[in-house]
C-alpha cells in the first residue's frame, strides 16, 4: 500500500475511534492498540510530511509554538446576553416575547437596522414556513450557562480551519493550533449533506477534576496555585506552546450553529444536528413549552448543577423558533430573543477571628482566615483562603471585621468583601508577618511573585516534612507503608533528617515508633526495598527540585540520560532540553550547586536507586553511528524529543551543547541566535528537518 493511502486510512480510522470513545463512550480498541496506530501514523507523517492532512489526529498532542495570536474579525458578531438574578424579570421577558409574537409584527425600535444586520435570516438561515395555526405558538430552549471561555469554530468542507476567541464580540484571537488539541472538538466532520462552510460556537472549559490535578502538580513543584477553572481555561487557550495546552485536557460544549442555507426551523433542531455531526452538546438542554416550565428547569438545576463536571452559574433562555427570533430582533448589543438567568452565589456574613499562616514544602507561606463558624451552601465554613499579602491589602481586612464569605466555584470558601459599616474604630490594619511562623526565619519575596517564602528549607519543620511527603508519594518513590503520621514521628524523633536517611531505616530504628508493630515495620521495609526499582524520571521528580514536575523530570531524564549529566549541565545546556525554560534551568543549577544535595544523591545512589535511564530507544539502524547532534528550535512535523529519539535509535549521539566536537546542529524555527552564531563560528554543519530526514534515507 502506498504511503498516502495508508496515512489517509489511519487518519480516518483514528477519527472514528476518537469519536466512539469521546462521544459515544465506546472503546472499540484497547489503549495499547490505539497508541500503536497513532505511533504508526506519526512515523509515516514523519517520513512523508507532504502527505500529512490538516485534520491529522496527531495534532491532538500539540507541538506548535505561537509567538503572537492573530486578531480575526468574526463573520457573525458574538453578542453578549442580558443578565438577571430575578425570576420576575424572566416573566417580564416572557411577556414582551408574547406580545411581539402574538402581534405578528417585527419589533420596531431605533436599533432595527442593527437588528436586521445580525438576524438569523440575514445570516442565510432558511426555514420552512410554519402553518398559520402554529405561527403564534412559541417555546423556549433552556441551557446551562457554563463558566468557561466562548469560542467560535469554522469548518470548511467538514474540516476545522479556524478557532477564534470571543474577544470584544467583533473580533477575537486566532487560537486554532491550541484548539486542535481539545479531543472533544472534531477535527473533521464526516456526516452527510454538510454545508460547505459553517460556524459553531461553544464554551471551552477545564473540568473540576482536571483543575484539581493541575493545582496538585503546581503545588508539587512550588508554583502558585491557579485561582479557578475558568481563568485556568482562558490562560491555557492563550499559551504559546500547544504541547502544554494538550496536557491540560480542556474540553468544550457546543451550543450554537451559524451558516448559510441551514435547513433547521428551530434552535433545538440545530443542537440535535450538532450532536449527530459528532459535536459534544451538553444533554442538559430542555425544550420548555411555557414560562412555568422554564421556572421548573431553573429550580431543578439550582442544586443539581453541582453534579456536573464543570462550573455553571446560571441558565440561558432562548426562543426556539428561528422565525420568532428574527421577529424579535436585536438591540445594539444583545438579542431580544434570549436572556440569561444567574443564580445568586450563596453568601454569608461572619466575623474574622484571626489569620494563621501555613508553610508549604517549598517554603511558600499562605495566609488563612479563621472565621466564626457559619452555614454556607449546606456546609459549615470555619476557614477561608486569603491567598497572599496582595489580597489582604486589597480587602483592607482587619482582625475582628465582619466579612462576606462565598464559595468560589461553589467549592472553595473565599472572602469577597469587608462589611465596613460594622467595623469598630479600634480595629487596626493587618500587617503581613515578616518572619516564618514555624521557624522564625525572615521571609523573602522574590521580584514578580505574589507569595512570601521561608528560605530555611533545611531547618523549617513543615518544609522538612513536606519534602519527605513529596518523596514518598505515588508519582515519586511510591513507598508503601509510609504516610504523613509515620514521617512526622520519624522526623520528630530525629531518626530521619534528609531523604537518604529513609534507606538507612531498619527494624531497630522503626521499633522506636509508638504503635508501630512487627507487621507495620515489615510492610514499610518492603515498600522501601521495592522503591529501588522506580524509574529514573520518578526518582528525579522525587528529589523535589523546585519547578521540576513529573513531566519536566521525564524530559530531563530522556535528554541527559543520567543524573551526572544533569548535575554538571549549565543553564544554557539545560535550556536545550524540551520544555525547560529559564526558571527551571536556574532552579536545577542552584539545586546541584549545594554540596548537601550532591551528598544525598550519592547516598541514594549507593542505596540502589535508579539514577540513569534503563535503555536507549529500540535500534532502527546504524545510519547515524559516529555522528553527534544538537537539536534546537521548533519543527513542523515532530517535537525535539521525537527527533532526539530518532537520532539515538539510528546510532547517533546527542550532545548537551554546541562545541567543536559537534557534527550537526538540527535547526528548527525560533532557534536561539547565540547557538546559531556559535555553530557558524565553529564550522558546525547546520541542517533543517528535511535534510535530517534525508540523512535517514
């Protein structure tokens, strides 16, 4: 079979499997079989890049770097909706709709000209003419108002060609490369009788579950936590590296269809068509025959919405018939046939008793408000996060103040304001603490960061215990039989003072712990022994180097192969590794510059932990034997890591930096000018990706 036909077959098959998995919840093949087919397609596209299709499922993994997002004008303006928190406003809205539809006349206003410009009919939608007996009957569609980022998707001949953010409603940013990584958004539609071109709109979101995972990872590496899923989704869509976007696992619900000569009478018809075409439409929408059914829908979802995988803050009410929508028209900014009802965030007023400060593993200090217990959204709230010194300053909060408390995203309690009218004149302004509440060290605040840090990482108890807890966790050394209580007991008794001490534990030392019997001792020692088989990437992550998460640890392990190469690497050499930026590189250099850290690693190595990769990639050939390479920049068809693996599997060698010993610099786009200049000066041969592929034959 010729390569083009094979690429087409694999592309179509993977689209079918993706649709079955993400839209129909059906796994037609195992994960292994799917991954093998994806790797086969990636390999073919690498070998024959001119046959790669624009809708290739390999774009789901990202790899594109976007330095600037182009501003694009919307073909159909993305208008905002009027909001209300009052049910009577909805009844008034219904009365206005009823009067216009029963009159049979278009609504006349100063904005009629603007209205017709954006009307459904002027967008080219054609509908069947309803019978006179049904013309005055109207109904609504109620939908969840998802708390995400509005997106417009354009499809041409069934293929996704453009994705644009809402922006100001008239124009937004082109984020197509990032949106292609969202697995619930089809890259290609294969349904019959599709319009040549159409646009769908929806809400890109980050599920609560993924939001928690991301924050846990950020906590692990000492990064500031993300505020909420909505802001996280918005920030993710504007990231320059689509590979990172893919890892965030965004999703999208679609709720609107625009185009010319679309054969639908109603909004609900178009939603059902979107579902048939393979788009993810939330099944929570409902056709309501009258305003009473609308009210019933609102009351049902007031609490039921918390069962959904993402945040919502209300419902959207739309007149269903496109003829009625056109009859109602638009104001200058909003449609008259739709309105959003927002649920009031449950709030309470309570007294601020005190502020305590928590110290994390990386020394980050987080202020916490201790409150008079208050009932909020069905739970008793006693504490709320104050985030950092900036937030305390913004709120102008004082001990003894009465404060307004809400549940941010309906999950995390937060203080939204101070009830100044209840403030006693004797209360004094809160001054952020200057020294660590645990060890007394003077706090530092790095330029450009909101958080304060305790620098005493070797002697601050929460930091010491936190490092041990990080080391033993499942994603790191995964030591069974050792939990937080055991660590605290071992640290308090002085039995373990650094990570290497864990591997010196024995029956005699563990027997000193209270309520730690023979079985517990045996389980823990077995867990410690088993951890010696944990791969190098997990061991590197377990060391707790600031900003080095599991993914970065894996990239470093693959790039440098062993701990010695990482330890002696310069900042410039570290920047050669995939996904390593200046901040990470500086942190790694600082970590290995400390004699104590190097000694701990030597002890861990002597204990039998894995500090090098087990094996190189499976050999394909010896074509590149005796040749050395440095890979830099961004490539069209594969990542730097994939090129590195290709070099190693064909007998080549990867160097950590440009030097006189280097044979080839494989240069992609956006490569650093200093590296290019150095290679040119030293006479190193510079090749592009096509020339590299030619070397492989």
